[in-house]
């Protein structure tokens, strides 16, 4: 059995933002159940993104030793407690963007200073629990992948080429898109998400995956204090 962990920003279960995002992807990661997609979307267009649930990645999904799970939870609580009580995990400038030649559509944001600091802290400190990385696999398959010196340095130290000063905070909405007009779908999705251009979080969510199953929210940790909450009630 392969166990993976990730740390995401996941909106509260009852929020309109989470309900809309989960519907777009067809999967509710807090309830652990499928959701009916709205008109204009197809299951095959979210086949890759859907199992991760509606989220913004703070740390990537990594393989880990299940025996380390309690230590991962303790470390996450300890790191989140390092931020001040006034820290705001804020997102602004929300808009859709089309990536990878039209295959991926995301809801892109700019992160607050506190959120960038937390992302950097978590990427650095949780790397010691990583036993396997999909990025390692990609480089083995294609040695030209992530060949920039800073990316290779990150892979050696952090097991990911992403994040830090090149972090691009986003919620993936569609992947892989196989239709004829990604820009039109992006415009439609941007209209659906109108009103969510600015967001403010006070917690991060620890996700868990077993083998190739969908990701489940298992723990929400509030920043700036030593407290966590039940994911289903977040």
C-alpha cells in the first residue's frame, strides 16, 4: 500500500466556494463522495484533477511511511503555531488562466506575505517525511525535465521543483480538457466564480491518499495557535 500526504488550502465544507469548486471537479474531498457536475462540464475533463478535490496546493502530494503519520500531524501543528495570531492566509486577484496548451484551466490568485511564508516553511520542514516524489519519477523518465539549476537543487533538498519564490497559487478546475475552446470554457468558469476574487483562510488542511484512491481531508490546522478542527466541520 502506498500512502501520500499533502497540505492544501481547502475551503470550509459548507461554503459556497467549496460547493461550487467540488461540483466543477465532481468530487467532495471533505465528505469523500462524488458530486454532480454542472452543465457544460464533462467527467473526462476533470479525470486527473478531480481525485485531488477542490484545493490550492501548499505542499505537493508526496509518498510517506504510514508509520510517520502521527509525526507529520504533530509537525504540521507545530509549524502552523509559529505564525502570529494576526497572520492572514489571504488570496487576491482571482482569475482563470489556461495552461499547458489548453489542457489545464485554473483559478489563479496572488498570495499574502503570511501565506508565502507558511508555504515556504511547510515545504522545507515536511520534506524529511517524503519517501517518494512524482517529480523524481518524471526526471527518471525524462532527464531533461526540471533541468534548471534551481529546480534540481530543490529536488535534492525538498523533493519538488516547485514553490518558494516561483510559487503560483491556484485551484485547478479542469484537467485534462479535451474540448475545442479552452478560452471559452475559462471565461465561463470565471463568470461562475465571480465573487470569489478575494479569499481569506485561517487554516490549512492535511490530505491523505491510499494507493490510487481519491484524496481525503483528514485534519484542519488553524494558523497562529495550537488548535485543529474536524475536517467535516471546517
